[in-house]
């Protein structure tokens, strides 16, 4: 059944277990499940709590496999289980290392791919119905009823189910690659998740991209952060200012202005071929954006900024953020959602996101065209004037690609990292296999990791 589900998708502890991967006792739930008679209440805060006095590095410690416990009234869990795609928050509590934060908001999260095969609705392209898988991606809102509430400096926690990734490594490895190449990208680790006393399995805990993220990753983190809007329309013109504002994720309540991103887009649109590279260099860190392109193309992340889906006459990518740094007046592209990365390295294994063009190439005279046996329409990424300008920087691209091949992607470094993480999550993977009939078996997981290593070897040789 699991194979059939994945085919449908294609078609459309343990620092607790020890730092070196040796098994230890798996932690058991420490809090009682709330009921109507004993509902969620606010947990008194003294100010001495560890989660108020440690930074987020404590959570994203690469040497640990943390365990998080979520508790919510049974009727509220039943409510969100009945319609996960509604992504509706309910109130609950979060417990971590003996400390409880409550109330917090808890909901399921995901796009089409995250719900495929896990909801009772019959149309995978329009997810609906009740939850049918043990694991679904979840989001925890720490600042649920207090905008200033923080948990190790974080406002939200995101647990990605990894249901479509037998290796359970794509998120963590992909973001690790970007960060090692000095591209601003979220941190990611593995985590055990317990909901109302039941161990749900192993998740990827991925850092939320928000204002806290920008302040941590940029010299001036007070600027605008936009989700999934490209600077230029597919017709080569900027959007109206209101369109950028609609995609704004920070400064939303402060009379925001889209003048900077729109000014960047207008200069790119107006530039002739002789001036275009100078315009890009004025607005962007060239090393950073070309490193982004190298990592994205080598890991074949064709569900992000370089896959332009077409609907009618409009084409656009998704799964990315733009940040405008106001002091330096520079634009930064941030990767997001890597669950489809790696799988198209050896062949176009996923017909939803087939890679038609090599970096910088164009097809169909830059008109939308059908791709893959599903016939989904896309447009070549390099037809976009901005991406075309990046692709023209061939020497810089070759330089960054060599740095990637000799650095994070080298066989020694990446296999060392994968072996470290494999040892770290083995017991938690086996625990889920023993508890849930739809969990990855150890054999499936080990094959998934070996397949990933084969894909990476192919990428190095190619």
C-alpha cells in the first residue's frame, strides 16, 4: 500500500539515545492527556525556565534527537483529525525536557504532497477528508495567545512528517547543503513526536522562516520577508505593489511598503543585456545566489524557485522566500520545502516535477509546454529575465559548483554526515516500525538511505 501511495504522488534518543548513536532508554510521555473536565490551562512562568533562557541553537543541536510532547483535549484532536487540510489551530500544550508551555496552538500543515495518501478524500489534487496516516506534518504556535511568547527564542515549531521520503534525510541534508554553501536557509534536525501520550514517529523539525529568522541570519533583519512571489511576472513586468504586500510575512501591521522589491524588479525589467549583470550585482550577493543555484540544481530540487508551473497564461514557481535587507538594500533568495529534492537526480522519477532543461537552457521558445507523462505544463526557468541573468554567470557557477563538489557534497563529508544521522535516528525509526502498521520498516528505511547515497554519487560523477 505504501508503494502504491508513493506512486500516486509521483503520478500527479539521540543524544537522548547518545551522541554517538548508541541506544538508551526511549523517553516516555510525562504529561496527562487533557479532557473536557481538565482542559488546557496557562502554565505559570517564573522566568527561570530553560526555554526562556537558552537560544534556539539548543533546539537545533545537530548532536541530539529531542522528544516533544503535544497534549490537547481528545475532542479537539478528533476535530483536526476529521479535516487536517483545513489547517485549523486548536489549543493545547507543549512539553519538552520536563517543562510545559501552555497554551499553544496546534494544527496539521501541508500542501498537496504532504497530504497525498493520508486523507480519506478521493481527489489527491484537492486534499480533503479525515486523517488516515499515523503521521501528518504539524505546526505548533508558541505565541498562540501572547505575541511575545517564545520557546528557546522561537515563535513556531514545524514538524514535517517525511511520509514521502524513505531515507528520512532530504529536509535535513538539503538545508545542511545550502547552509554549508553560505546560503541563508532554515536549520533542520530530526525529532521524536508524542501526541496525547502516543508516539507518532520520527519527524523533521524545520526552522520557521520569519522575522526571528531574518534577524538571526542578516545584519539588518528588520526588512520585509515575502513568501512565494517572484519579483517579476511571467510576462517580465513587476507586480502591483498590493500583490507583494499580500505575500508579506513580516512588518504586516506597520504600514508596509513594497518599494524595495518592486524597485529591484523594475530595474531588472528595464535593463538591457549589457547592463543586466550590473543590475543584479547591485541588488544581490552574487556568490550567495549562484551558490543557491548550484545546490538547488545538483540536488534536483525541482519543486522550488526553478520549476515554473503554468496555469492558463501565467507561470510561476513556489517554495521559496525573498528577504529585502533594508540597510544594505540587497535581495536574498531563501529555499523552502525540500521534500521533492534528490529524487530526480538519476532519472526524472517524479513526473509531477520533471526536470526538462539543464541550468540556463530554454525550451519551446519560452512558451508553456507539457512535460512528463502527466502532461503538466511548465515554462523554462531561464526564460525569466532574472534567472537568465544568473545563468549567464557561467564562470561563477562553475567555481561554486567545484566548491560544492569538493566541500559538502564530497563523498567523505556527506557520507560521514549521513552515517552520523543514521545512527542517531535508528532506534526511533525501529520504535515507530514496531508500533504502527503504516510506518517505515527498517529495511525500507535502510534502502532509502542507500538510494540517497547512490543518487549523491551519481550527482558527483555527473
